[in-house]
C-alpha cells in the first residue's frame, strides 16, 4: 500500500490526482490489473469526473453547497461541519480503476479527484495496486 499526503488550500476543493496515481502504476510495473484509491477521512472523498473544463469542478462545488449548506439551524453536530460529512458521503471514500498496458483505463475527459469539503487541511490517500 502506498500513502500520499495531499495539501488542500480551499474550504471546498477538487484536486486532480490522476498523474499521481498513474505515476504509482508506472513505478509498480503493473501492466494489467486494478488500482484502488482510498481516502480515510470523513469530510473528504475520491471521485472520477471530467478534467477537460475547470468549470465542471466549480459547478460541482456550487451545487454541493446549494444542496448541503454549511450552516443549518437544525444541525446538531458540535463541530459544525455536517455539510462536509454529507458531501463526502455523497462522493464516496474510494475509486477503483482498471489498468491495461500499464495505463489507467479512463475515458477521454475523465480524471481522478481528491475532494476536500472541510479544508484547508493536510490529508492522506492510500493507493493499492493489484495485478492480474
């Protein structure tokens, strides 16, 4: 298992980690298999989405904020970050990606993102590569 530290600078941030994951696949020498990317945090997650137009990330953050506003009178969680927990649960904690010919199998416009919902923070991700 490989551990990486992710530094975020914004409260809500989608940080592309596709190249980081591909570098680990390349270093491993794996030609065919799977890579698992896991986020061990309850207010952050991992997703795959479009990486061609940066407005997609901005729009997604705006929509998350509309659906899960930061402050709600009915929230009881004493840390005050219930919205971050809701966003992270919606995105999910992990993604698995196929590897073929030593490359991540992603669509033309797809990228892998670390999704921060309670930053800025120093976070970790775990990468596990398996081969056929």
